[in-house]
C-alpha cells in the first residue's frame, strides 16, 4: 500500500513546458515579412491549411480537450470476458500495474486501437501473429469500448470498436457523443491530431525512437512537431506544379519531332508553320491556329492557285452541243422556208409596207416610190395595199418564225461563251481565247462550227489542268493532313501552357520560398520542444554523466538522407549518443523526445498512454521518471502501464500523488481490475494507522491527525473542482490556475462545491446540506483548527476519521448538472 502522499516542497519540479508558436503562426509571420507577391503569399497560406486554433484564440488550449474515463475490453488479446479499466478523466498520474501476461497491455492496445484503428504493437509483425489476436476463451466478436470525457459535456462519449471479421486491421468503430448522436469516428476530426500529437507510446515505439533508422527517428520527431504540414504543403505545390507544367512539358517533348515532320512535308503551309514555331517571336499561336483551322489568311498563293485550278469549270460540252445542234436546226428550217413562196411573200409584204408608210408620210407626192408611175397613191390604193400586206404577211409568217429561231439559237450559243477567269492557268490561255473569239463570229454556220470545235478543245484543256491541280493538291494535303493533326495536338498543349504560365510562376515562387524556409522553420519549431526535452532529460538522467546538447533535424522529408542529430557530451567531451549511452539512458532520452508531444498546447488530447517505460532503467532514473510523470500529470492525464513495481515505489518514496490500479488474470482469461490506492483512501489509511498507534504524544492527536484529515478533504474538494471545471468547459490553463489559486481549505472547498473559490462563506451551508448537517461542519472546522498552533481537541479519533471519510466520499464528486 502506498502511504499518504503530501507534496514535498523539497522535491524540485521541472517547469511546465512553454507553449511554442504553432507552425502556421511561424509561417504567417515569415510571409508577412517577406517580399513575395500577394498571390504567392495567399497560395502558401492556402496549401498550408487553416491556422491552428491557438493562432487566433486567446487561449492555446483546444476548446474540446478529451480525457479518458474508462476502457472495457472483451475477447481481445489477453482478455476473455468483459473487463473494465476505470480512470479519472482529469490531469493526474495513474499506474496500471500487473505481472507480465496479466492483460494490462491488452487495455493499452484497446485504448490505442479504439482511437486509431490500429496499434503500433502490430507494426512489422508476421501474418501468423496478426491472425491470432482473438482471445481463445471468448466465442463472440472482440469488442473495445472506451468512454471519454470531452470538455464541456456533462456525460461521457463512447467509442465502440468491434471486429466482425478476423482481420485485426479492419475494426468497425463508432463514436457516440451526448447531443451529437452516433457516427463514424473518422468524422470526429482526430485523424490529423492523432498523427501530429499521438498520445500513445508503446514500448515498441519507445525502442524504435532510438534504435530505429535515422530516417525513422527523423520522421517520429517531425510528426511530433507537426512538420507534416510543411511536407503536405510542399507535396501539394509540387502536384499543382506538375499538373500545370504538364502541357508545357508535352509541347516541348513533341516539338522536335513536329518540326522534323513539317520540314519533310514540302507543303507551303508546313513552311509557314515552321516559321511560326521556330522563327522570331515564336511560337506565333495565332498564325498556327489559322493554319490548323484552314483560314484563307493562312493559305499560300501557290495553294490558292492550285485550289482555283482544281475548281476551274470549262465549257459544258453537253450544253454547247445542244445549243450548236439547235443553231444548225434553225439554219435548216430557214433554208427550207426560202425554198417556198413564203420568202417572196415576206419580201413583197415588206416592200408594200415601206411604200405605204412613204405614201402616208408624203401625201402630196403623186409619184409611186416603187415603180415611178404617176398613178396616185390615194386612200383607195392605201386600203388595197394594207389588205395586200396582211395577206402577204400571213403567207410569210413561217419565214419570219424561221429567222427568229435562228437569231435565238445564235444568242444561245454566244451566251455559253463565258469570259476567262482572272487567275487563268497559262495552259488555258490560247484555248480560252479561241473560245472567247466565237462571240464575235456573225455567220450562224461559221459560229456553230467554231463554237463546237473551240468548246471541245477548251473542255479537254480544262479537264487536264483540273486533274493535275487536284493530283498535286492531294499529294500536298496527304502530307499536310498528318502534320496538321500533330500541329493541332501540339497547339492544344501550347495554349494550355500559355494559360497556366502566370499561375505556374506563382507556384514555383512558393516552392522556392518554402524550400528555403523549411530548414529554419524546422529548427524554430523544434527549439521549444528541444528545450522541453532538455529539461526532461535533466530529471531523467539523474547520475548519468551524459549531457544532452542541441537536437537538430537535418535533411528533409524527401531527402534520401534525413536524420535526427542529438549532440551529447560525456564528462564534457563530445560523443555519439547511440554509441555511449546505455539502454536505460537511451530509453530515457526517447521519453524526453516523446513527452513534449503529449504536452503540446495544440493537442486536443488531455491524456497520454505509456506502456512499459521503465525497462532497463536504473533506480535513479526510475525516480527521475516519477518526477517527470508527476510534472506532466499537472497538465495531462497520464496513464502508465507497467509490470515493474519500482515506478510505484518511486512515487511513494518521493511522496508524489498517484493512483494505482492492479490488473490480475485468472483462469480462462478472466481479468479483474482493483484499485490499489488513491490519494484520498491512502491518506485515510494513514490517519487510521496513526489513530491506532499507542503511546503517541498528545500533539499526534491534536495536530498531526487533523492535518492528515485536512489533506483528505483538500484532495476530495480538489478532485471535485477538476471535474466541475471540466464539465463547465473551462479551458485547461484557466482550470489549472483556478485550482492552484485556491489556498486554504475553505477556498478549495468553495471551488469544489461551487466552481468559485471566492464563495467561502457558503461552504459550511453546502457541506451541512450535502453531508448530514452540523456534524460535518464541526469536522471541517476541526480540520482547519488542527493546522493552527493551538491545535484542536480529539475525543474520538476513529469516529472523527469515519466522519472525514464520509464527507470526502460525498464531496469528491460534484452533483450532476448543478452549478449552485
């Protein structure tokens, strides 16, 4: 049993760790002072992610810090039927002790697995080991149920981890929080904090921190420092750079072969494309776009001539033949008409018509204009002439129709003779001139013969020119078609590269700045942790001659050689840490490197779980470890699993408060957890032992016994104060300051009863209400009086101790849901 543990003022305590500036704060301060362009600064802030809460909040403590309240394990590793490990969800040290094989590490693994889905103990294990993790004495599915207290909640949250399959790496985990329902633990938002501030240190991890590869040591410490944000930001920038640079790289890779293809093409467009690709001001994307799109502005003069020739249309021989045949038919009809009297009638009618017209215009002229006779052309003659003209014209209508048909046929032939185009190939100049000259032929028979002959000659010439132009165009287009497809693809990459260039410059500037700043940021981030590690080492090393100097990270996450460098001296002489330190010293050093992570102000976890840290340590270092854990226990809930009784004894020897839980394993993996002691019960046991000791001086009853009982009540009220402050969501620094600031029994009682140390006048009334009336107030007064020089009377010491115990058991837990 552990005796009463009163704070010993002679035991030096390491100072509390400083709250180091967060990584995002360091980056933001550096960016503010840099000369980078505003878009580059914004880009860096974006890829680094949202600032940690402590950057902008007045307190550096997360608003919802989490503490462990219990863990229950069923069918998992060394535990068969359900076994529960109760814990106090507040700062303090709890030792979970038991022999090897008792099942205590199954609780440690259960806590780690419930929160993370895995355990470091399984890393590197063979499949045989991983396949035999179920407990042989339990038939159902393994199950781990961890209850945690989230600051501000009046009831605990529950994490349930179950394995419906035999794959240990695939548990089904849920998180149930009062007022928030049940959901996946992945949605809680602990994944990143668990990586940055992992609150679990199994023995395998402790050993790997020192005995692992230099790169593993670097990675472990970098994770503690949250430097993964730098790596993630750099990776994100490089991914963006790669994506934006890809079109430019593709264009550059394709350019040589594209230039060679264009050079071999022989197409005038290829020559134009080469000039746009490699000439002054290249690449000329507008000119290349016009070539790819086939715009006229991009067409070469030779190509235009070829296209004109290929589209050239000569005489339509069918139409020309039809027109010539019609002309010849009209001539034949006219010849037939001439062989009849119709032509003569036509001539006579025309002659009489002219005579009649003359007579009408010259009525005074008595002479006949046709025969010269003096017969007058009077009205009678005119009437007879008009009748004769009508008769003759009727008779001559066939001749007139034949002549009109001939005229129409001549016009039809001439209408087919189109003028030569402006861009006429030389080979067509003479045939087209001969064809055009046909328009000037007046004789119908000559016109028909010349037009037919010229049309055939010109049509044949046009066909030959057209075929030659089409053949040359086809040859050029065949070569160009392959070039233009490749050019279009290259042009797409080039356009994308040009569009990405402004953003790419910003990203490359950000990468350059981040690469240059990363080393200094690492050291700035490491410095406060290294200082904290130095202070822890000073406690742990005890009688060791090894002094720890600078701790540095060299290389980078992406470097092939990266390592954690620890400068140590032995008796003032520089030496290699791994070469001169014992196994116990190395484990102590590993703890010194790990514990600052647990104390990081940014961590949302108010607890740290350590498994078997004492192995290989000599007694002096175990005492140092107790002091280090005690110091950490002021701001964190520290749960240590160990089979080594020396750590518990070290707390006892130095009168450091600690809660000890014993784990025992019976047949069929039945595991039981029993409290070995807690500060309140231990002090009560000490008081009982004192009261039963005969022959003591009177001062033992009037001064010492009341003092011990006062300690019992102080601890009970202090425990209640922590629970009450956590329920109220009080930030950790404020809660710690409130507990430390409560001096005197009544102030501590007021804080525990009401959450307000100033309500000392209300203490007696509340104690009377909760603890059975005036007798409880009298006991409280006697405990206070016993600390004064005059002491107090003690007629019934055992009855007094029972009364103190009754009060302590009532007040150590605040009433649920009250804030009186």
